[in-house]
C-alpha cells in the first residue's frame, strides 16, 4: 500500500510560549503525510508486515526574535517504522475490502529552525505505535484504490539540541515529555500479489 494525505498533531501548545511562538507552532501542527506498508497474509484474513509513515510540515514568516528581525523558517518531521499485524476482509464477497493494521516500533523526530544568526536543530527518538483502518475498492484482481484513517503516538522524553553548532541533551521532567501523537487521512493505491 502507498498512501498520501494530510495529518494533524494532537498535542496541546505550551502556555509558556509567547504569542508569536504560538502562532508559528500552530502552522506546523498539520502537514503532509505519506505511508507505505507491506503485508504477507498467512491466512486469508490475518497477516504480518511492515509499516512506514512520515509526517512533514514547514512554515516561513517574517518576524522578530531576540531583538532581531528577519525571515524565520521552521520545519518538523516525524517518522515511524515498525512491524505490523494486519487484518483484511471483503465486504459481503464484493470488490470492497476493509483492512486494519496495528504497529509498534521506532518513532523519530526532527525539528529545524533557521533565523538570521540562529540555527537550531532538535532531534530525538522514542518507542511508538501506529494504527490504521482503511476501505479499498479492487478495480482489477491485483489493483485497488483506498481511503485510510491512521493514528500514531509516542512521547519523546529527551532530545539532542544543536544551536549554532553547540550540542546539548535536553531531558523532560517525568510526565512532561513532548507528545508526537497525530491523526491523519489519506488516499492511495494497493497492489495484491495474489
């Protein structure tokens, strides 16, 4: 399966940010999503496989920060990859197929900010999960098109921050990690080997 669509991050924005910072963060809370998955069905309805999902968002704005003005560029990327348990079933022996997959695996996060005399990259990884449910229509025995709803979640407990070449490790207080939770909708193609 290959899908492309739109995704929304569901975490709340920190109340400690100022108005301009909140505005910028809101712009990268939603963005482009694409997913790819493979599944081998051991029986007609149950299988195992691999799921890949990537969310990306970016924004540019002219603003002021630390007494300087200029164009601020921000981009966020959240990547998930992991093994999956898959289920599929035709609807009343028709060409419509319902599919469900549940995955656990690696979730990575990268955020970049560029501003005059200021470059920041934050990156980290954590254990995450992904769930998807879809409805597909087979227009040939091998090919189908489908709609999919998916969620992914994970909590980042620490990350590496690099500001103008200087690296540090930032660790969140317990129960105050960075939520990577997201919800998305996508359309795509499916190929059935047999």
